[in-house]
C-alpha cells in the first residue's frame, strides 16, 4: 500500500479503503484521529493531536489530514456522505442527513462568495485598465464609511438559497 508521504494516495486506493471500511464510515459514525491514520496508513502524522509539538509540525501534519479528508469527501460525496473534522483534527465524523444538508448550503454559499469576488475582480480590472490606473489600490470607503466604489451589478443570485430550497426535499 502506498503511504501519503511518499506518493499521495490515489483515488482508487482511497476508494478501496472506503469500500473495505464501509461499516465504520456510515452516517453518524465518528473516527478518532488514530483510527483514520491507521485506516489510511498515513505516515509521519502523530495519532495524538494533543501532544506537545511545535506549531509548524502540527500544522504540517494537519495539512496532510486536510488533503486526505478532501480526497475522501470527493469520493464519499457521490454517495451523499460528508466527513467533517472536529476539535482540530482529533475526530472525524460522517455527518448525518440534517448536517449534510447544512454542508450543501454552506458550500453553495462559498460559491456565491467566489462568484461575487470573480465578477468584482474582473469589473475592477477592466475599469482600472481602461482608466490606465491598474496596479495601485484605490480607496473603497470615504471617511464616513460610505462606499466610493460600487459593487453594483456583481450579484449572481444566491446559490445558497437555491441549495437550501433543494435540500428541503431530502
């Protein structure tokens, strides 16, 4: 079996592990950090997140777990399941139906924010390039806190609201 530090686990390897451990990865079930690390044979990550270590070492270990969790969720989402970490990556829980609905709405909201940022960035760049002033910051608010530069026309509609209405059917 490949380990995550030498070569990232492939989605096929993760899929095999998920299939083999399907009873432990059902809605409402939780895994400890140690159980997840053992299940996926993750090397160079401590099974105890509460141990004394440098911030940099803990951060590096947690980022490995974030990458693994992301890949796990990419596959589990196809079955309508979502694995969420808790308590600074000390436990991992497969969310129940209600919580999974909340995750759908949360992710849709992130898309809303990204859409508005993309449109605002594009509009700002076009405006500043055509004015010949691109490359420096223009103040957005005046001294009274009023917007000087409007974001009008940047709304794309709320995917979060659409998702919230859709998950009510589940």
